C-alpha cells in the first residue's frame, strides 16, 4: 500500500529532465514490479504497463509524465561557467539563484547565478533586469572548475542541468504540501494508486498505463507512443493550474480540462464525467497542454481526456492538497469503469 506523500517525496527527489529520465525509470519499474506487474520501456524511454485483456482491441491509454523542467548547457565559457537554455516552459524567476546539479558522467554541483546587485553599470544583469524581462540569457552556472576539467567530466553543450537534490524536500503548509516538480510527480503517485486499485480486479477493456518521457518539451514521449498505438481515448494525469481566467481552488477536488491550447474534450466524455456523481472543478485553459491534448492535435488519439491536481505556482515551487492525489485516482478509475461500458 503506497503512502501518497511518502511516495511523492521519493519521486520528487530524483532528477529527471527531458531526455534523461533513466534514474526515475528504474525506480518506477521497481515499484511496478512490487505490485506484481510487469513493465517494458520503449525506445523513447516511456514505461508501459498493461492491464486487462490483451486482445485485438486498441487499449485506452493512461499517462502521467516522468520528466521535469530543466536546463541544458548551451556553451562552456572560458572562465568555466556554463551558459544554459531551458528545457520546457521554465522561467528564470521561478528557479532563482541556487544550487543545481550538472548531470554529466558523475554529477557535479553548480550554482545558478544572475550576478550581484550593488551596481548601476548598464552591462550588469541586475540593472538590465530592473528595467526589463529576466531571461535565461542573463544567467550562468558557476562551477568553480576550468573548461578542461569540465571536459574531462563530460560536460559539453547538451549536458542537462537539474535542480539540486538539496532543494527537493517537500514543505508542509497546514493541510497542503509544496515543492518543485509536483507537476507531474504528484500525478505519478495517482498513476500508481490507480494501478494498485485495478491490478487485482477484472478489467473489461485493454488498458495501457504509460509513464511518459519528455512531456515538457512538446509531449515527445506520448507522441512517439501514440503514433504506434493510435487509441480512441488517451487520459492524461496533469496539474490543474490556479489561474484567474479559469478559477480552481487548492483542495482535494480534481480538475477537468474541458479545453486547452491544443484540443477540446469530446462532449461524450464531458457528459460521462458529469454523470459519475463525483465532485470536479471544470477548467478551460488559455495556455497549456497535456500528453492527451498534444496527441489529439496531431491526430494520434480521437478523444483526449485530461484530469488535473489543483496546483498553485505551476512550473515553480508548487502547492497542492495531498488528498487530491487519491481523489484523482478515484476519478480516473470511475471514468475508466464507465467509459469501457460504452466501447
């Protein structure tokens, strides 16, 4: 039996930027095995777990993504500092200055830096940021090493840079928990809770559970997977952002993305969810996408469904009600049981 918050802390603690999810893949596969289930990993790094009858019918796909927002080295400077570029929609002000981990052969420490503030020199980042937007071009990662030392460690353009493990401890705020990368590690917790609920019960339709890779950089993992499977229905487990134009509350009631930047849900699914008798928070997002909606926009699934954990500070130090992980699992199981009867 998984304890959701304990599992969440374990998953958050593991660096897994897009294209370098290997450490997390091993943990996920171990936990799948502990449930008595088998998994496989495809060429893109997606973890597959199959439930239900394995017949000629196309499975319903349920995804939660493994990867997190990160950085990539774009240039090694003569002084040994690193220029970086973002992997995914991460803003520099969401991370701020602090320790990072350079994911080379043996991970190296670094400090994400924007420079000192005690100046009026127009060439300084501090002066530029006071009068305009702070961008990743203003940042650098200090390493304390010479370029030749970095080269010997395998640091080069393309090396990933992740949030340091020292910054990955969850913080309790009353009934809430907060931390980096709850998107999508909290949803991975729900994904495990769903597997735990369904593994020993009879399932009428083939189900394919996927811990997807590289979602933060355009849903690459899901696109690779769904191009092979072409399911009628893909269910993505996501965040439900707390935003002013489609309000939601931090609580244990999941959100439903009726529409996002990429696709709108089919009215059949909206009606079915409304008839489940469970509380949900409906959202029409002006920005964002999920594995399901990105795939639908490419014609790779017919009916995208996205459920979210209500979350403040998306893509930063995120805050949730931990009860939402179990509620998201409950909603997903109820939806799967109802929709399989109509297929």
